[in-house]
């Protein structure tokens, strides 16, 4: 997984693994490449508000 944050309170998660990755607690999805429901699916990406 590739993840980075930007100020003020924005993060990007890109799941390059073979398992879904949980979203950080309290994060809300701003935009995603795939449907996101608590996890970022395999080969998915999401921009989050932290």
C-alpha cells in the first residue's frame, strides 16, 4: 500500500496489495477509484479527509 498525507488533513491511499486495507478511524472518503465501504479494495485508490 502507498499512503501519504497532505495538509490540512487530506490523505491518499493506494492499495497495491492482494488484500483490502481498512480506512483510518474517522476518515471520510472525498473521492475514490472504486466503491469504498470501510476498506480500500485491491487495486483501488481513495482520497480521504482526516
